[in-house]
C-alpha cells in the first residue's frame, strides 16, 4: 500500500524552539529525513510536541520520473540480525 503525505514543520525536541521538516503520512506516521537507515529508508515515528518514538516500521520513497517523492511504501519487517540487534 502506498501512503500519500504532506510536508510539515514540527519541533525537533521537547525543549527546543527549533523546527524540523518532516513527512506526515496519510496513516499518521511521521518520517524524518534525518532518521534514515543506511539503505536510505525512512524510519516511521509517532508522537507529539517534540517527543517522537520509532515505530520499528520503515518506508521507502516512491519517486516520479523527475525524482520527486510522490508517496511512501511500507517495507516488510526488518531482519533484526542484519543490524546486529537482538530480539
């Protein structure tokens, strides 16, 4: 399933007045460009007021012929062992 998005400005931390641009997906998930994994996929996050937690779900951008992001698609579950993490 592909998710549409809007670009929003949200607080970068709980105590900061600094804002950061992010993608808000149609399912409510937030994607921060600064929170990409080594393959360039975006980690999903949920939260509010500068406190966001990773959901453990990654998304990859669907691009147009002009290389502009037009939607995001959820990636199958992460193989935890490939990141050296333990379940």
